[in-house]
C-alpha cells in the first residue's frame, strides 16, 4: 500500500478513462479554462498524463486563452542533472494547486554561472523562486581521507559554501526565494552499519550537508524541499537508479517523478497562501467504527487494544496534532445533533472533545450544504477546507458539487486513514510561528462571535458587546515573519495582492518614506492576533497605499474604518495631505471591490482591466466614533498624538 500511496499519489482519485481525450478537448471548452485544467490535474496522474495535460495547457496559451483563475508564478530551475523532463510535469502539477506555472531553465550543470551572472537566463527572467535541484553529485563531496574528522568538516563546509553562493547570487540579482533540497543519500555503504559514524564517508558527509541546509532555510525565508525524507519514505534503494543516471543523468527513478514535482508544487502553492486551514471530519466509520445512531455509545468501536478501534484513534490523534499546529477542526455529519455529540461528551476512549471543534454540524441536510455553512461560520473560503470521509459516494458528491474543497481518497483499511491524510500534503507549511499555533483557537473564537451576532439584532450593540481593542504598531523584527506570511497568503481582503519576501518587508520597515503598520485585534472572546497589514509609500504629500490586507475573520467589525482613522491621525505628522488607494481586481478579491468607496474615498481613475484609483483628503475626511479602543505601540510621542 505504501508504494501505491506515495509513488501513485494515492490520496487523489484515479483519472477518468478518457483523460487523454479530455486534455485534447479542454482548450475548446467555454468558461473558466483554469478551473477545468485544475479539475483535470486533481487526479493521480502519471508522467505521461502530466505531459498530456501540460501540452493542453501550452496549446491553450498559444491560442491566447487565459488560465484564470490560476495564480501566475515563475519558477527558475537549476540542476546538475537533466531537468527538461521536469518542466511539463511541474506545469501540470502546479495547476492541481491553483498555480499557472512558468518555468525558466538554466543550462545543464551551470550552477554558479547561472546564479552569479546578472544577465543569465534565470536572473533576466526575475522568477518568484528558484529550485536548486542539486543532488550529491552536484556538490564537492569527494571523500577525504576516511576517518579524518577535520577534512570531513572542511568538505561539508565547502559544499554548503557553494550552495550559499548560488542562493546568494539569485538573491542579489533578483531577490528570488530559493528552494533548497536536502540530499538523498545513496544506499551503498563502505562500513555497513558504522557508515554514519565514520567521518568522511559519503553517508556522513551528506548528513552534515543536510543539517546545514535545514539550518540555512530555518534562518531565512528560503524554502526547504526535504528530498532526503522523500527518498527515505519510498526507500533510498528505490529512489536512486544508477542505470538512469548513467544513461540520461536523471537524478531519481522515473516512477517517483509525479511525487517529486507534487512536493515542489506544494511549496509554490504555500508560498502563494494556498495551503488548507480547516479539516472537516465525518463521524461514523471515520472517527470511530460503527454508526452512533444505530449502535449506540456502547456499540461504536474506538478502544485501545482493538485493531479497528486503534486505527480510528490514530485519526483522532492526527486531527489533534494538526490542531496543535493551527489547523481548524470541524464536523459535518448526517446525524441527530445530540446523538452525534454524545461520544465527544461521554465516551471514555474519545481523544477529540467538543472544545477541540470550531464548528459542529450534525443534521439531516446534505453534507455539501453543511460544509458551505462551516466555511461561512469560520469566515474561510471553500478552498481552505479539507473534507475527510470514509464513504466514497459522499467524497464523490463533494468533489462534484463544491470542487474547491479538497477531498482525499481513503483506502478500505482505516489503519491507513491517518497516513493518507498526512501524505496528501494539503496543510503544507513554509513557516511556523506562535500565531500559527493559535490559529485554531482564533477561528474557534470567531465561531463564538458569529453565534453571538445571531443573538443580537442590533449591529452596533453587538460590536460594543465585543469589548474590542485594536493595537497599531510599525513593522518590527518580532512581527516580520508573520507580516510576510500574511502578505503572501492573503487573497480575498487584499486590495493589490502584491507579494513581498522577508528582506523586502525589512526594507519597508527601514524606509523613512514608508508607513508600514501591523495591526492586531483582541476582544472578550480572545486574541485574534495580527489581522491587518498596511504599507503606504510617500509621493510628495501623498501616501500611496501599496498594500492593504486584512484577515477575513474580522469582517463586519469596522476594523477597516478604524484603520482609516489611524491613517488620518498619523498623516499630518508626516506632512501628508492626501491618501491614494488602488484596487486591483483578481479572481479572489472581489470582496473589496467597493472598499474605498465605502470608506469615503473618491474615485479619480478607472483603468483598463478593472483597476480603480481613489483619493481621500486628509483635511476634509470625516472622523468616526468607533466601537473599539485603539492602542498605539512603538511610535514616537508626537506621531502618536491625534
């Protein structure tokens, strides 16, 4: 099963029998081509099928068709191996993750040359990221005198210095994020079981290089692609194919190509904020064995010491572990509400309890309706949800009716449910902060706010009852990683959807002609964390709003009104008389189309493509009474006074 799960992308449904015909026909179909391509990509595709889909995408582009709503991304690729075979499979796989990928390749083996030359193909293209697809044969790992610890350290340092020179070159000439691979070790050993312990063996050197790569990515905004872990998962002897390397300089066995490009594209998608945030779970035969409505509390199987019961407990353990890293948990079940809740309240073996769940939907409506309601209650887009259900018919219905929701295929054996969910990579992370850990609680608190709002008829009374406190402070080193994360993952409440790397955020922080604000919100239900980022750039006596984004979970709470009042209060201390805001439409930010108009801005330009430009006169703009306390931190005294 493990080989099928990983090499065969077993969490995805099998492609239709007429997949090739659908690929040939897709560019002639009406409607959103990007959605149709994403639907075709969302199957367990082999190398040939990925190439067929990539050709269909190329034909559509050549015909002038837009791939919207797929998000554009440009990826540079350098390698000491043959990389041409990667490009079409990367392009097709990226569509699965909502990305319209363009690839720029370096010449074979041109590692340092491509990175350091300002006019190289990749540096001229200014990609969003560069994949450093380098294995042990592309690094200076010639084995020193075996057993010589000092020579071994020098060899590891030389390899890491080469990688640093490559990533530094791309950073200097285009500020591109690097995707650094850990190194898959060959299975052959000189000393057998002692190989890892002897300085200077290839195994020992690769272990040292991998520790260095992990450290480099942890200390920067570059991304880690853990190829060593991939190889270990499927077996290093299976991953390494000496025949393919000798014949074609292919760095790993061909059967693992779909798995490799899937992991690359997960990182690209996560960089664009497309990782999932919520796990919606079925109950019967998913979290326990049996049907609670028929078998009763005593009849469901969930106990330790029972093979089936322990399999379902593993699903619960996995859900709790995901929650601990910030994934929101919810339930959607066709059941009587009181009966469905009883195991969470009364069963002694249950690990999941009601207070772990942000939303509990147990009723006799169809699950698609319930899942939509869960998304609305959490203020999340459907593309943020993953639905886990043992029933193949239910999975097929959700894929058909709300295709934005990710639905992993589950095998017949519940012992493999948890492994399959984690193998799917729907919750791919590129950073992890204290706020990420608290995210599940943020959304759980938000669900309570929604419940309170339903009880209070008057909006002003509801907002006043929240006892909100908004904290405004300039960008700083402490918040920098979270600011970067928000900028790169926020899509709906984002006026321009400009993306910034962490060094670019730091540059804005230091720029005297830039007002860069991070904003947090707390209320009587809890701390929402950082919920808004503003970057305004000076142009004479104007502030041009370069970036304005907010978390959708604080919609309808007049936070945007409070932000405007803060800009108006700070503007005179910076010699600003006018605030200029631009709305640039995307497929996902229609929510804020009328944002500036609602806040009292006047439209001064309507541009081709739907972009609009708005102005607000600082002197004449109305001041509002707001349902929250405003606290300012980190400002000079004179700049903080109204």
